[in-house]
């Protein structure tokens, strides 16, 4: 049950902090950082997708479809 709660909390935290990750990724003075600066909305979608998958995994774990090892 602790794993499910942790997954849910981390997924929500990733979704809520997506702007922080996007700002950090676009401020880097490297070729990927300059590319991220041109598309900030696309940059903030990475944490949203990962967080959504974590939330779905927590819901499936709560209902017994997935079982933490």
C-alpha cells in the first residue's frame, strides 16, 4: 500500500512541477536546451506524461490489477 501511495504522490508532484522542469531544461546553454527554449510547451509535456503513467499505475495497483513486488 505504501508503494501505491508513493506512486500516486510522485505522479501528482511531477504534474504540478512541470513548469519548473521546463524552465530548467530551456535555460541550459546546450543544443537540446536551445531547442527546448523554442518549444516550452512540448518541454513541459515530459513530466506530465510520466506523472500520468505513474497515477494510472497507482490506480491499477489499488484495484489489484498491478501488484508491487
